[in-house]
């Protein structure tokens, strides 16, 4: 198993000089914890967006307009993530002290944040695309998604700066923003 320390400095992946973002991504466990927390927070976004959609479209049955609802949620998620990533962090990222920046350490533009949103669907689309052609059951779909997410996350270990592949593709990176006093105490 690879170490979470930088070979050049011997510092942990979460450590960075004061005022400068680390060139190595935060530890994978921390990024995945943030990812799971983001998923929980998205339940609130889905609830409010779904309620708004159902009210405005006068949908009475959950199966009516489901494709339109899915498209609406895709747009709402895109707005949510592009907006917050362009500001640097979502709420989950603030909680876990992670920030998204471009390859030079600058704030991400709205366009780059939107490209990151589209690229981030690589976490889920490949296994979901197998459902219909392979006629996967719910359990098989769950295992396919879980396996793919695990492989996608572990693939970040192959990147020189431990970045996720979708970040490398669009020119963004995740950096640690652990407060200096908290990093010194650890």
C-alpha cells in the first residue's frame, strides 16, 4: 500500500506550508468521507427541488414526469456544484477542510466548475450504463456501482499528486485547507 506522504518533503499529504495549498491531494479517506457527506447533504437539495418540481408540474404520481424530474435534478445539481466549486468549497468540503482550485492554485472559474461537474459523472455513469443491456438486478447494480466507485477512487493513487482522474481531466485539483493551529496540534 502506498504511503500518504510526499516523497520530496516527507510531509503528510494533508500538510502544506502556511499560505500555500499542498501540491498533493488530501488523504483518500478524507476525500471519500467528504464525498459521502456530500451525498447526505444532497438529500436536502433533492427534497426541495423535487417538491418544487412536483408542485410546479402538478405531478400526482411519482412515476409521472420522472424523466423530466431527472433532467431537472441534473440541472439543479449542476447549478449547485458549479456555484459552490467556483466559490472554492461546498458545505461538505468546508466541513472536511478541502478546497477545489485550478492547477495553479487559483479559484476555479464557473466554466471549469461546470466541466468538473460533467466529468464527475464518471463516478456513476459507467456502471449505470450497464443496467439495461445486462439486465442487472438491484443488488447487482449496487455491487457494480460500489465496485466502480472503489476502482475510480483508488485510481487517484496512480496520479502523481493523488488527484482524482476527473480533476486531472478538467485541470482542477483538491487541496487541504486544514487550519494552521489544527495542523500543528495534530
